[in-house]
C-alpha cells in the first residue's frame, strides 16, 4: 500500500487535510498474509506479559520474604511493563484485523507522550535497581542503612517523577499545525515518529528531544555502567570461586534486562543513517515494546530460588486454606 493511497484513504475517512483528526498507521499492512498469524502471536505474547507481570506483583504482595527493596523495584517495573504494552498492543491487534489501518490523532499523541514517559521512567527504575545491587555487593555492611524503605520509596518516586518531567518538555508539539503526509510508517506513535507530520519548524522540539535523551537515557546508562564496573572489581576481589558465582548470579537477571533494553535503544538511535530501515525499526519496536515486557518476569524469576520458594509457600498456604474450608463445610 503506497503512501499516496494511504493519504487518500485518510482524506476519504476523515475529510479535509487541514482538519484531519486521523492518521494512517502502516504497521504490517505491507505484508497482508502475515496479519492473522501475527494477531494470534501478539495476542499470546500480550496475555503472557499481563499474566507474568501481574503474577510478580501478586507474589510479592502475598509472600513476606519477597518484600525487600529488590522486589519492590521489580513490582514497579512489572507495572510499567503492563502499562507500556497496553498503550501499544491492543491498537496494533485491532489494526491487524481491520481493513482500515487508522489511528486518531489524539490517540497518536497519547501514545507518543506515554511511551516517552514510561521509557524515561524505566531508565531510572533500572538505574535504581542497579544502585541497590551495587550497595548489596560493594557495601553489604551498610546495606540496611543505605537501602532503607524511605530511600527506596524516594528512588521509585523519583523515577516516575523524572519520567513525568520528560513528558512535559515536548507538550507544545500538540498545538503545532499538521500538513501531512498523514501516514505513520510504524507500529505505534513514538517520538520522533510524528515529527514529519508538522508544518512548523520543529528544530526546537528536536533540540529538546536530544537534551531529554541525554538526561533520561545517557546519564542513567553511564550510572549503570559505572556501578557494574565497581561491582565487577568488587566481585573479582572475592577469594572464593563459589562466592564470585553467587555474587554474579544476584546481578545476572538485571544485567540481562539492562543489556536487552539499552542494547535495542542504542542500536535504534545510535546507528548510522546508512543502516536505517523502516522494517528494521518496526522489529526493534516490537522487541522493546512487546517482547521485553513479556520476558522481564521470566528473566527475573525463572532461575530465582527465592521466587520459586515463594511460589511453593503460596500454593501450600492456598491448599491448607482450601482444606480447612472443606473441613468447616463438612462439619
């Protein structure tokens, strides 16, 4: 489907371009035979995402042994994963089944701002989780003092507040005039995807985006790398091989998530323009907006003995409660 045809479709559906309220969201419409299989695949991934992350939050709430700073931050990350996928996947699934691949301009702006807000928040949450691991390994004797509950609440609140500040910076873009083409060749609206829609000079907006990117992506990334460098030095000083393995294992899940999240972002935004590919960008967007949120609870929990033990305890308590209820009912 060409851009000209898509633009004509938008004109037909929404009227005059000067008052356009809808955009064509290309998504996977260039590959019609794959749309139905992709619908079922992404539906399963989204359900697994919601189930896995909700299970993490529920398990931490039910088991006292998991109510620690590390799992406190993990609950915030789980909620963010559900939120992020929910602003992307349902609309994508609807368009996969629809003959008209359109998105309202208001929803497009909402997706753009929420993706920016949640992306910045995730950067700082991952940083907070890294700092918690740094203190646990490098300053174990001062852990309870430095990683107190007020400090954890302040760090988590600061992550969400910083995400909100990143959201406020480009809000004036909502009043910029549109001149088309009214086509978003992507799977959802995300900065800087809608920039080509504006008629006005967007140089100020682009500068603000770059400044915000340095503050919300580069600075947290450097903090994470510096922390893991110190962690590596501290672990290598441990005499026992078993002690080194145990120390590394406490960081493995988080380091995997950091690598996946920042690796995708760096490939997308830091690669040379000669390697730009619209289809490649869609695949990367799928990775960090759909797949990583689904993988997160499994990466953190699959090989975690604490989580497995908590699952067993919750199941056992449930069985005991059910058994006692049955005895009361029989009597």
